C-alpha cells in the first residue's frame, strides 16, 4: 500500500501544518514504507502462537497486602463543616 503525495498534503492541511515539497516527499516515502511493513507483518501466520503479556517469561512481583496506616476518618471529619451519614456534605453546584 502506498500513500499519495496529495493525501499527505490533505492531512497536513487538516492539521494546519505547513510543509515544503521536500518534506512532503519524505513523509510520503516514510509512511508508505511503514504501511508496507505492516502488510508484511499481517501475512505472518500467528495461529499457533500463544498471546503474551510480556516478551520475557517473568512472574509479576507483588508486595504483601498489609495495612500500613490506621483509619483516621473521625480525626479528618472533625474539620468538616457539615457531615451526613459519615460523608462530607457540600453545597450543590449543578442546577
């Protein structure tokens, strides 16, 4: 698949980018090469390949799920102007 210079010109006009002819030729060539590489990758048979989350066979290192701080809800809510059922009540801002 190749990209035409007119398509690059259209995209650059949509994005309000000013491009010289040399730049446009360069981008046209580079995008065409990228699309050709993608077409080559699409031809590869990946039917028997199992999906992977990471390219290396690694285990996720997880930390222990331990409580590190105590619940200080009552202490923080002492500063609240209005509380209702344990929640902060604030003035309505949306009509």
